[in-house]
C-alpha cells in the first residue's frame, strides 16, 4: 500500500502537478493519523479489557475474604453472647443468696464465661495487598472503594475495644491466682483436667465464696457491660458493613 502511494507521489512530482500533490499529501497525512488513532483505540480497548479482567479477579478474591470473615464474626458474636449471658447468670446468683448454684454449675458458668478470648481476626490479606500496592484504584465502583477504606478503620476500632474487654476479663481471672479461689476446681469439674492429662483432686476448693465478694461483683458488672457494648456498638455495625460490602461486590462481579 505504501509503495502504491509513493508511486503516485512520484508521478505528481514528475508531472509538476503541485495542487494534486498537495491534496495527495494531505490525504496521506490523514490516513496516517487515522491509522494512529485506530492503533491507539485498539491499545486502549486491550488495556481496558485487561483492567476489567484484573478487577474481576480482585472482586472474586475480596468476596471470598469477606464471606470467610463474616463467618468468623458470626461465631465470635455467639461466643461473646454466651460469655456475657453466663456472666449475667452468675451475677443473678449473687443477688439471690438463698438459691446458690452447685459447685459444678458454677464451674461451668465460669468456664463458659472466661475460657475463650474474644478477638476478631478477619481475612484481610488481599485487601491489605491492594491497599499497599495502590491497586484499590482498580476497583471502578466508588462506593465499594469507600467501604473498603472504611473497613480498615472499623477493624482498628474493634481491636481497641477488644483490648478493653480483655483487660476486664483479666481482672476476673486474676482473682483465681491467689489462695482463696481455685482454677483447678473449675478444670476438674468441667473435664479440662482430663483433656490436659492432669489428675483430678480428691479435695476441691470451693469457688462459691466468690458469690459473696463485692470485688468479684464489680468486676463482673464491668465485664458484662464491656461485652455487651462490644457486640452492640462494634460487632453489629461491622456485620452490617460486611453485608453491604458483599452485596456491592456481588453486583460488580460479571457472571
């Protein structure tokens, strides 16, 4: 094609047809520009296609992460609720000294209330990688970008709240480190001693005296309050945020 145009150009020059040559030159420039624009359009289309494909990979990965994190949070909320509900049962016994629990019942309540740490560990590896590499900009949905950015702040706030909750739990557990109360009794009666391969004691120290302790009551009340606030002011809003994130991600994933 180029040889053909060059041949025509040479004929115009040889015949000294300047006007026709100028028209030809302009036409040749136009064709070159059109060719460049077409090439740029193709490159841009390819780039957009690659970008969309990359975004879809991110969206699918993020959906998997947030669905896993949601399952973890649901389980954590269940543990936290059992913890403060059993703690409330203990406090109720303290208000009714005529109907105290048996040693076995008290041991189970104490174990269920304080045996497990309450800590949310979301699956954030992909999101952290996207933020650190600047790939969050590859998410075209602006609302989703905002939600993902706010998610990081949510997690930081929850971590602070959980530290407060751990401190309240530790105050109660510390009451078992002295001579007056017995962790061993709790272990024996709940079967933990058998699981750990520790021999059970023939003579058990009763923990029912805790139900007469004002210090224990104060610590329990602070723990219950902090546990409930952790759920209502932090876990519930976080669950709502995750539901919205998953919903927006689903709307952006192409089947």
